[in-house]
């Protein structure tokens, strides 16, 4: 039976720093996109409903869920996810 060695604080600190680096990269990309940088200005990243209904809205007030405006119901609708 194999025994796994528990991570020490240095190991946990290393993984924490790597995760934080990736989160910072993601946040920078989101900021670029929301300001019309790479990816275009067709995406709004905000915790409030955008005035422009022609964009994809990343609702940061609800965990970063992507939403689009459905003209037939006049409501913002969550983008369906597909897992394969």
C-alpha cells in the first residue's frame, strides 16, 4: 500500500502562488476584453445589466456566468453549457 506524503507549508505556498498567478492572468484578459481590447468590445464584464443588448454579458455578480439578451422574452438568458 502506497503512502502519500502530505504537502508541507512550502508546497502549499508554491501551489497557492501558481494559482494566484493564473488568476491574475485571467483577470487581466477579462479587463482587456471589457475595455474593447483583444477579443473585441462585444463582451461586457460587469455585475450590472448592460444597456447594450447586442453584447455577451459576463455577469460577475453571479459567478461570472455568460448571458445573452433574448429579444423574444426581453430578458437576459444564461448561456447553456455543454460538457463532453
